[in-house]
């Protein structure tokens, strides 16, 4: 496993990481299986584990935390996030000072740790002044409850505003952005998010590298039983004739290289050194192991050009 710096910070995280969205506490409801996957990830050198309060309404933090407690805390980089409503309570949502101060304690308790390495604002909050959010994050850093704070799915302009405002008030700046990025979803990342993050010394940890599994080819002949798209009907919009045609064309490129499409899709993200880590998801040890092989795949310029021709960002 290789480790990369989180932007210009001194923190090093594994270039492949493991997250818990739709898996731990949900599709991977068997805690023994969760343990097998997470232990295998750790034994392979993964040190960064990404969670959020909203994943399975807190159950993902509990399920992953139960296993992460097996390892020495200093060897782990654990993140969680807040923003989405956790109950019907009017203040149990968003990025207000109150919600931030309440949420961190609940996340720490569910995970079973004294601090988070990274704490993400899961989306932009239209209703809370940005300075209120930044001050609360800065306070959490001073309290030792988090080490760095970050943003997720913020626009380039919103990220820049946060950096500038923090600098003006001598507060800790966001150190990391967590954007959606894969062969199908690239335009905004490449034109706006990556340049803004790089200009400001922020790290990037990207999510859904396989577009929920679509890029593996598992949906080539329909929706298999037990798969994510069988369970999560709302994600099925991505299975269009046009998209499936691209995934089939990609098979030729992968076959020529002698790798799987999953490995190729992840290696294509990893080749960009402004990206600190690719956050993967897995429902079995086999999936995790196959995704880890992406770290060994070298992509030539010709291969990258072939992928760019199939997955043209102008199509988005
Ligand atoms: N910040 C945000 O807003 C945000 C949003 C989404 C995700 N995330 C983070 O990013 C992480 C990864 O996202 P993701 O789970 O969507 O990643 P993904 O890699 O796009 O999809 C992972 C899913 O694809 C299937 N899969 C994975 N590897 C496979 C393989 N080798 N062969 C066949 N199928 C395979 C599995 O689903 P099945 O086996 O069930 O089909 C797996 O759960 C999340 O856990 C979370 O930490 C963040």
C-alpha cells in the first residue's frame, strides 16, 4: 500500500480507503462479514476509513467502530460527516454551531473513539452563516475532538469562500474536500474542484470510484440478485443503454491490459497525484481484494486516451 499526503498537511493516508455508505450496518448486516472485510482492509495497509452519521442512520458508525476498536487508534485515520437530518428535530440537521457540537459527541460515542481525524461538512448549508460553521469546526480542533475538518460536494466557489474566510479570521481552514469522481462523473471535479483544492493545499478523497458497481461490468446483462442496484431502486437511473455501451467498450481496454474493469476504473483515478485517496466500498472480502489490485496497475498515455475517448466529460 502506498500512502499520500492529505494536501499540504503532514497527514498520510492510504491511497485506497474503505467507506461504509450502503454497506456496513445495511447491506452488510452480518457483523462477522463486516469484521472480515475491515480486518482484511487494515491488514492490506488501508489506514483511512470513511463513515458518516447518516450512513444507515448511525448503524454504520457503530458497525465500523466495533471493528476499528480492535486496532491501535494511532494507526487509523477515521472520518465522519454531518449535515443530513438525523431525526425530525428542527436542529438535528445542517451545519449550525448547535448541530456540530451535538453531532460530534454522538458520532464519537457510536464509533467508540475519543477523536476523529477528519470531520466533513457533508453538504453546503444555505441557512447557516459560513463563519458560524468554520468557528465551530475550529473550536472542535482546539478541543481535540477532531484533527482536521473538510467539505464534501461543495462547489469550487464555496470551498474558496471557506478558505478565505478562515484565513481572514485566523481559523483552521478546510484541509480536504470529498467529491464524487469516477469515469462517468468527472466534469465538475476536473474543471472546478481539483484546481480549487490544489490552489489551496487541500487534499482530495474521492467517492464512488465504480459508480456503485456499474463500472465493474456486473450490470452488463441486467441487474443481478443481491447487488446494490437490486436493493437500491433509486440508483437504477444510471443503467441506460448509452452508459452500458460505454462499460462494454471499456472491457476491450481492460482485456488488452489483462486487468478487470474495476481495477482499471480505480487505477484511472489513482494516476492523478492531486488525489490523496480513492474511497472504495465492498460487500465481500473478494471485492475488496480485487479493488486493491488497482494499486499495481500502470496506465500508459494510450490507455488513458482510450478511456477519455469512451468516457467523454462533454457527454455529462
Ligand atoms: N461524501 C459523499 O457524499 C459520499 C457519497 C457516497 C459515497 N461516499 C463514500 O465513498 C465510499 C465508496 O462509495 P461507493 O460504495 O459508492 O463506491 P463504489 O466503488 O462506486 O461502489 C461500491 C459497491 O460496488 C460493488 N462492488 C465493489 N467492488 C466490486 C467488485 N470488485 N466487483 C463487483 N462489484 C463490486 C459493491 O456493491 P454490491 O456488491 O452491493 O453490488 C460495493 O458496495 C462510501 O462508502 C462512502 O464512504 C461519500
